[in-house]
């Protein structure tokens, strides 16, 4: 980077007002800010040179005073089931991953995006949890994942993305500000214009932030990575539960539901001999009685150095049948992308 760029700032970290003020101070018209904003957040420009309705002088000005730091595709892996995992390189040399999950039979094309490089929560069954958290992604780096994976969906399936899940690397509610800003850009008419009802944010359970989302009356859906229906078991596999136990979490989720009436899902990875008994199912039924909730039962995906095993299909079927008999809305999720380490819990920037 040359000397003239040492004090530049990533333009996508500016607010709309800051961009307008800085352009006005440089003698430009206010409407130029709107043009630039649309290039950044709606058209997915990856360089200032792409902003062809701006004068060359203005593009040179932007080049001199600002950086534009898009993520760069580093590695793409395709699963036998159609899932596509992409590792992206960031401007500072770090890596993170996003996954395209196509389900053509349901006309559903979902991107699973990351919000952090690594993760600080150390969930015992998760490959990302074995990594250290390096930093949060910024809003632009999250939006870029949606833009780039949408291109993949169009290229490979001739269909745009239909859904976004914040279920990749990192804990979204510990990257709260960039996650919320990314959702704002994704849903804004001046951004990608997607419906917030098509977005699900997944959390391991940060109670005070769940309450904050309720108070903000957000429009997107929420998923809790539950994985155990009593505190003793959940403490053992998810250390975050020691500070955010199930009683506190249920209070926060109830607050969220009655403030927003948005969908809440419990994600439940079935671990053989740990959380897949009928006694576990009874406890889960009790947690499902306080407010409307859906349960996704997910098969465990093996990761290196961890001794958990997935439940056998007979036990999972009995578990799910018990929930159904007790009027719980339950879905069995078969993992996709296991052969490329793209399934739930497997993202770890491996070569």
C-alpha cells in the first residue's frame, strides 16, 4: 500500500450521513452519496472503477481517500448433494466460510453466513468452537457473503437465494452491531431488498441480547442452539449456559416472542447417549410449552478430536415421535455437505 493510502478508511464503515457530509465538504452534490451508497450496498461494487455513473474525478477522489475491501473467494468445494462451501479471504489475511444449501424440491436456496473469524464460545461439538475468536466481521464482509453466494446460486441452479441463516462461524449476538447493520443493508430497498422474514439469526443463547432484539421489535426469525433441555447437560456441552441458564433463556425468548411474534426455532443436535433419551424428550416438551416454537432435530456431524457420536436413526425417530405426540412442531434435518465439512458444526477453515 502506498503512502497516500495509509490513512484511508474503509468506505463501507461510513454511515449514510457521514458519506454525505464528507462528499459535501469535498464540493460534491448530495445526490452523489445516494449513487455511491447504491453501488456499495445494492449493486455489490467491488471497486470504485465499477461506479460508472460517477465522474472519473470523483472516482479518483474516492480511490485516494477511501478503501473498498471486498471479500475474495479463496476455495470452493462442491458436495455430492449439491451443497457448495466457499472459503473467503479477508483484507487482513484471515479466512472465513459460507455455505450454499440448495433444496430444489422445496424451491429453497439458503446461504449460511459467518459473522466472526473463529468463535469464543467453545461448544464441545462444534469445529468452529475449537478455534479462537480472532475478530468480528464487519457488515460489508457479511453482506459480501450473500452477494457472492447468490451469484453461485444463479450460476449453478438458475435461482436466486431465498433464505439467509446466520449459522456459520461465530456467535451473531456477540457480533451484534455488524450483524444488525448487515441485516439493515440486506433488507433495505437501497440494499439487497430481501424480506427480513427470510432471515434467521441463530444464537447459542445470550439472554440480554435476545431481550434487546425483542425490545427493538426486529422482523427476522430467531433460532436457539439448544442441544440439551436441562442445565446440567447443557453446561457440559455448551459453557455459555453457565452464565445464561435455561430459565434465564426461556424468560428472554418469551419476551422476544411477545414483543415480535416472530418464529422461534430450537436447534437440537442428537448426540448418542447424551441428549437423545425419552427423558430428554420429556424435558424438551416442557420447554416447548411456554410459547410457540419449532424444533429442528439435527444429526451430529463428526469433527476431528471430538468423541461424540450421532444418535442412531431408531432413537431419533422415537425422540421425534414423542415430541409429535405432545403437539410439538418438529422436523428431522438430515445434514448436507458432510463430505466437504460444510454441515452443521463443521466450519473450521480447513484446507
